[in-house]
C-alpha cells in the first residue's frame, strides 16, 4: 500500500506529538522533538530512505562518559534504543532506527515511536544518574498496550513468514543463518518473556584487552552503531574475557519487523564482523585509535 508523502508526514506528526508534546515539523520528513537533553538541546527525527530515525544528543555530559562504558550499557537498553556516536561530531547520542514498512499502513509505528521515546527517557536517567534531571517532554505511558505476558508470541510462525530458514534449538530459541559475504554467521532468536524477542549474533570474543584496545573498540563500535540500522553493538565483560555482539530487541514484533531485524544483523556482521575481530591485534587497535583521535581533532 503506497501512502502519499503528505499523508505519511501528517500521521507521523500526530504520533510524535502524542509521544512528545511540543514536537514541530521542520521540513519534509523532518521534525524537532518536544524532547530535550540536560542542556536543553532538542532531539530530532527524520526519514531516510525506508527508515525513521530518532536521535537525542548527549553532549551536555561529554566529560563523564567513555565509549567502552556505553557499549556495556547498550546491552541493557530497552527496545531499539542504542548509544551511538554522532558520525559528524565527537559526542554520543541516543538513537533508534525504525523500519518504515507501509504494507500494513505503518500499523506498528505509533507504538514503536512511543516505546522508543520512553526508552530514551530511561537511558537518559541512567546517563545522568539517579539524581539527574530526565529529559523534558516525553509522555509517561504507552498508549497502545501489547498483549498480556501469558500470550506468548509464536516466534516459529513469525520466522516462517519472514522467509528466513531457521532451526529450532528449544521451544524458545531458534537459530538463523545470516547472509554475510565470504563468511558464516548465525543469529540466535530468543523468546525471553513471551513477548520480548532478542535476535543476536556473536561478533568477537577476547581473552584479554589493553586499555587502548578497549578505547579503539569503543570508538569503532559506537561509530558503527550510528551507521547501521536497527541493530546495536554491545559488550559483555567479565574478569576473564570480553564479548562483542550485535543484537536487536523487539516486543511482540510483526513478521516484517523480525525480517528487518535479521537483515540488520546480516548487514552489521557484513560491515563489521571481521573488522571487530581484528582489534585483537594490539597494534591494529593502537593505529586505529590514533587515526580516530586525529580525525576528531580535525572536526573540533
């Protein structure tokens, strides 16, 4: 179903205004959100190809963060929210990329917008600390309730509709072969709570990392989060190892959304899978970090 641009923008303006009062349209497919960070800088939303991106800059607290810590925080963020580096500046942002699939008349988009902005709120509160001031202008409750937790999603049925081949590992876990050039990668699709679905793929595991390697990986992966759609990079670090994975989290996704998630993981692994493993070489990591720092100085 083809939706005219004017009607599309009008619908999205209404959904954004419900989720973040004070939102204003600034151009075709572009909005300033009624949502501000601690420095009073407004978030933004824009349409890029078949994606709807929402961003909240976080430069007001630039002295209190590092890329590696944000990667570890990415693992706990709700929904499609992720910490990412702004590709044109040297500070982080909260970002989410929502697929614009008009085949169902954007049926899931209103809930995803509100869900995402609520996720921004939670991430911003964690960013600023328990006593910090949360960003202004986010609606306090999701207007479209999802199914009750006992109404478990039929993940196998949804995967069948996506057309992606899969194998059932357990009643709640499925394995999908991703489409990655000259490589082999499998995503694990897991039904965590009945409605919360996580699709993820392990990208690299390191037995030990220097501080320089952590810094280099942090810059590389947070920058990647700002480039590829939907998926986010995250890190799980223990006393003996550190693991990098790409993942997509969705609540009660439609088959089309699940298909987008698997495609997004394929792109992430295709663009960054081999490169992420290269950072196990300390010299490569140090060279990359020197180059990245030089680029950041030039931007400033």
